[in-house]
């Protein structure tokens, strides 16, 4: 295929330049009864809620569950080591504290004697504390024991870090492979979507889902999965250690949990809508930017720069407002969680101090518990701080899933019949088609194009000319009747088999970034250099290609700005010539070139049409005089058909079109000369 598909509707040709006029709303149609164009870029379906989308995103990690189990095991081991360290450091504190207290006690006495003496003097609390401690009266700090504890703590820290690094390495691989698969699924989905879907979606909005939203999902999974897993494991491990140390203090720490969950839920419920709006407005803004830069020349020529800037400013303001509210509302979670954590910390410090003074708990245990309380609230705070990232990622996932859930084109037959030898006989048998159920476009149309014939299709804009050839290509499905190629119904053939027999040259030329040789070879992969040059010579590309700096190796940029419009059209014709199709479709292939270049294009198309069935759509009736059959269409119906001479003699619709183009032009030229 040598160009992008186009219908009689405005949406099929792709996004045009940005203009201040309001775009058609969803469900409305452009001129000629074409397919709808959803200009606002909003998702057609209602957004899913957070949890179903999050669960669906997590299910995409299922193929990597073995690796994820290893990640969980490594995370659990790493957390277990790091969680044990505060208890170890609490013992170090007890060693130091016992040494400090031991110096104050009389040397040579036993601990029991010291405790009895303290109680005799009425110092019951101090006596209870000494009795609970492992203290040697008169001795100082046991630095040997202290060094052993410190060395063991360092070893545990190192092992925990190594395990955490290994966990992060494996998890990064899982996330990137999952996102790679998601990108692949989206790419494959795009090829299975029918053309009407793209008619309804501005290109910038669609590109935003394929690029920005998927990148945001990858970033969200990478940032949150590891931290979320570590945080949850830390909460469990720390909770176990707190209960072991002091059930009373653990109960005080647990009071903060339901309060934290309640705050997080209330804030998350309000911020999720804002994140969905943020990414929706991002797609809308991208659509406008893509349109404005694609058609920036027209925007300047028609003096609509201020309107384009105003549209950009309005949509940018919408994106700013949605982003600000999303980040601000979700940002409330972090300070709220820190406030709740600080209240819990104060309560634990006060109660723990009282229990140390009463001898119910050792100082090291309270110190370890205070560290655990921080470790307990910190993961909860981290999970809360990840809420905005998670909501943003899930909002992007909703938009990507919306694309993946879009209705696909009708399924391909398992093994469709293929004509034994494609001759190019095309027959329409009582064909009916409409974009909207209540607005018929083509109704009960029948015609036959014999092999080798050139069939010209003329008529006013919106008559259904391009729709007719798009139905041959199965870009749209019929509402009634059938189309056959060499006696085989096109709906019974696989689309790739059908389209491989068809070559297409459109008014809107499409060249990709690459050499002229590559652009011609696009018509038939694997073609030899000699075949490419032969196709170029037959279509007059060879005439101008040698004047270019690199010849056939001249690189054409994305816009094709280093070759003229006529040269681009000749390259697309050479591409179709190289494909050697049995059926050829030419859709206004000369409408955008000058008269001199049109002569070359006409000669090239004549060579291309040789011995092929050709459908030629044209507004210039001078280009279809030699057609074997001319079809005149009005409102989706063929009102006349015949040769140029017979249709002129009939003095019907074709005669009126001919007069409008040529006789009036001659009158205007005469008036201008006088």
C-alpha cells in the first residue's frame, strides 16, 4: 500500500492543522456522512475503578510468578535481617547501661545483695531495675561483648543490603519484561483495530496512550513494587518483634494503623478522579500539539496562530488544574501519616520510660521498640506516599486497557479461499453500507469491473467514491450484499491475502524516514536493486533521482520536505508499480501536482494500469476520458455509467459535471482576457 487510507470523511485522513473552530462531538459526522471524529480526545467508555484496574495490571505479572516468588523470598530474608538489628542494638545499649550502673554499685557484692540493700533503703523502683539487669556490681562496660554485638550487626546489615540488591535486580527484569509485553500487545492490538476506531481518535491522543501512559505504567511499577513489597514485609517483621518485646507497647503502636488506613482511603478516593483527569488532559493536549505542528504552515498562512495558542493555553490550563489537584490531594497523605506516627512515637516513649523506671522493661528493649515503632510507621508512611504514584499509574493503565478492550475488526477466516490466479475481476452485488444506522450512504449498489478494465469513479464530494474503494479493501465491513474478487467473496478471504493483490496510490502521499530506495522497496520486501530501478524508470522517478545528492540513497525526512509534491507522488507510484498488484486503486493521485508534473504522473499511472484492473477516483474529468467505464456517483448510488462519449451524449449528471469544470472555466478565462 503506498499511502495512508482515506475516506470521504474528515477524520480518516488523520489529524489536520489546529483551528479555533470547535471539533465535532463524539457521535456526530463530518461532511459526506463519514465516520465520527472524536475531537476532544476523551475516552469513550466510563473509566474503571481503581481496584479492578490495579488487579488487572498485577495479573500481567503472572507469567513471571516464579521469579516473583524468589523476589519475595529475598525480600523476606533481607527484611528479617534488618528487622533483627534493632533488637541486637538494644542488647548493646543494655551492655553499656549495665556497665554505667555497675560502676555505681559496691564492688565485691552480688547483685542479689545490692538489690536487697536498695529495697531496705526504700529504693524499690531502682532495686527492681537492677534486679532485671544483667549487671556486675563494681564492673564497668564490657567492651568485648559490645564489639561482638557491633560486628554481628555490621554483618547483618551487609547481608541485608546484598539480598535487597539481588531482589531489586530481579524485580527490575520482571517489570521491564511485563511492560515490554504490554507494548507488544498494544502494537498488535492497533493492527487488529478497524479503521473506524482511528477515525474517532485524534492521533495525538492515541500516541499519548501508546507512549506516555505505558511509560508511566513502567515507572510506577518500578518505583512502587519493590518499595511496596519491602514495606509490607517490614510491617509484618516489625510487628512480630514488637509483640515479642512488649505486647502493651505493640498495642499502642497498632492503634495508629486503622487511623492511617482510614486517612489513606479518604484521600485516595478523592485524588483518583484527579489522576484520571490529569492523564486524559495530557492526551488532549498532545493531540492539539501534534495537530498544530503537523499543520503549522496552514496555521500561519491563515493567521490562526493566536487561536491555536489560545487553544493550547486553555488545554494546558486544564492539565495544570487537574495535575495540581491530583498532586495536592494525594500529597496530603504524607504529612497526615507523619502526624499520626509522631503521636504514636510520643505515646510509646512516655509509656516505655515509665516501664523502664518501674523495672518492667529494660532500657535496651525500649530503645529497640522506639526504633521498631519508627520502622513500623515508616513503611506505612511510604505506602501512603506511594498512593499518588500508584493512582497515576493505574489511571494510565485504565487508558491503556481501554485501548486493549476496544472492539476489533471481524475475525479472519481460519483458511480463507484464494483465487488460483488473481485476474482482477471485481463485482459488487447489491452492496449496502452506512456509517450511521439511520443515515444510508451506499444502498443496493451493483457493478462489475472486468480484468484489465480502467473504472473511473466521479461525483461530488461526499458521494461515496473513496468509501467504495475502501469497501473493496475491507477497511469497513458491509451492511448488506457482497463484493467478490475473481468469484471469491472478499469476506471469506484473509485481509492480508486480499490486500496483497491490491495496490493503492492516494492523494495524500506517505513517505517514511529513509532512502528513496527503501521507500520504493516498501511495495515489495525482498525486491532486488535492479527491480527497484526498473520500477523507478517506468514511473519517471529515475528522471529526477540522479539530480539529488545521494541518488537512490538520498534520505527523505519524515515530512518529505527535500522532494517536491510531484516527486513524492511519483515515488508512491513506483512503490505500487514494484508491488505488481492485480488490482489498482488511484485516489486523486494527481490533484496536488502542477500541470507539467501531472503529465509525468499520468504517463506513470498509464504504465501502472497496463493489464490491471484499475479504479480511478478523480475530480478532474480530463484524467478519466480514456477510462473503459466511468461511474457517476451521487449520494452513494451510481446514477450513470458508461464511456466518456456516451455519458456526454446522455446529457445527464456527467454532462453537468463536465460543463461545470470545462465550459465555465473557458468562460472565466475569456472574461479574464477581456
